[in-house]
């Protein structure tokens, strides 16, 4: 009978401590096979026992050896919401890398929550994928510990909040994008510029609006808080908040819509009110989804390299799985760029 493999060593001050599965089992009052079941995400373990073993694995800093962690040929891709063209661009990027590596992609959704639940974490532990990519989402401490103890690497793409310095992440220059979008409108001669933000809980949304504010302030224009309205990055929010902005007697002559889907909702609001784009209203989006080129008029927008971001996240998570984790390369921001089309023009003379 082979002896249980030790965990990787961890350091507490000056002492180094190593825990084996047998020692963890003895401390938990269970058998070594039960600890192994918990490690492998098996369902046939009582909840109380599972919690006790998980806590001891965290306490001892247990991290299974990569050699013993036989992986399934999968990458787990987790969205907080999975219902838009934005998500398709991300899926395409991850699929490009997975296909070249001979892997498949498992999709899941956290139903709008910014951290997936415990059930999802247990399922991932049971699948033992090559890695996990979380989009506009993140992991709580227990989920992070669970994946770490199984040597399942993870990367956050476009993190909703600050993921922490120890969490690998891929993002984009959202602040610079908001600045470029608003500066373009200012250079056309607009002085009353509205903004439809995304959810305030999302870091990318706040950064885009901060860039919008910075462009106005740099140009010596006042920032009118009443022209900044809150959306959720969906079409309906662009339509609803667009109507509110455009029905004002002192309506803006241009709007930075925060993302392309909200820009399309704003298009609908403008049509309903008899306003022409760009003659009566200039509109700028963010993302440069394929639909931005097809709408009438084609949408001026900030290109966020979604497919390239997803490819970078997939390559990073696979490199981490091979032990090629460089602290200098775990937080990456890809550049955004303004794409000028036909939805922006100088304001009409009055």
C-alpha cells in the first residue's frame, strides 16, 4: 500500500510545516479515503464532514501536487450573465486557445452573482479542468481556497471589483476608453454631453465614467451630475435612460452610452422622439461588437479587444497550470481604441 503524498510545504514565520492526507484525516476524525473524496469533489460526503475537512485543508495550506492532479481536457468559463453578443466574443477567444491546446470549454453562469456559489465550486473540483476563467466575476475566499488546494489555476477577465494583487487578471484600459470617447465629442464641438453608465458595482463601468469626467474637466467643461444616469449594460437600460435624457428641455446633444448595447437602446429612444443620429444627437458606444458596424448609422464606439482579452486569459490560465506563473504578468490590461463611424458629428447650429 502506498503512503499518502504530502502537500506542498508552506511557511509559517521561520518554521515549515507539511501535512499529509493521513494527518488531515486523523485531525478531522475521518478516513484518508474520505479526505480524498472531498479533494475530488465527490458528492457522497456529509456536509458537516466536508466543511470540517475543507477547513483543515485551508488551515494546513494543502495544495495537491500537480503530478497527482490528473486533469480533464477542459477549461471552465464562467459568466455572471450569459445572454449577449459581448459573451459570444469572449467565448470565441477562449475557444480559439482551447482548440489549439486540444481542450474543450465548459460554460456556466452565476445568475448575476459576482461570485459563483459553492455548488459550482464542488462541480469544478469534481471535473478537475486545466483551469478556470471567470468573466466579470470573481471568487470568494472559500472558493479560491478550494481551487488552490486542487491545483486548479484560475484567471479573472474584466474583474467586477479589485480582484486582489494575488489574483491573475486580464482587463482593458476602460478609463482611457471613456476619456477618448468623450474627448472625441468635445472636439466635434459638443459641450452638453450625457453618459449612461453601467452598474456602479463593476470596476470597468466606474472607470469609463471616470474617463468621461476627466475629459470634461480637462476641457474646462462642467460635469453635470444630472446628465450621468445609471444603466446595466443592456439594451433596455439604454432605451429607458435615453428617453429620460432626451426628454429634458436642456437635453444633451451627445451621449456616451457606456457600451454598445446601451447605445442601441439609445438609438431606439431617439427614433421614438423623432431625433436623427447624428444630426440631432451624437452617440458613442463601447466594446465594438460586430453589430456596431451594421446598425444605421454605423456606431462610433471604443473598441475593447474582447476576443484578444479572452485569448490572453486562456493562455495565462494554461501557463499557470504548467507552473509558468510570473508575478509580473498576472495583471494585464489590453489597450482600447476609438473607432469613428457615422453616429457622431458636430452639434446642429441653433
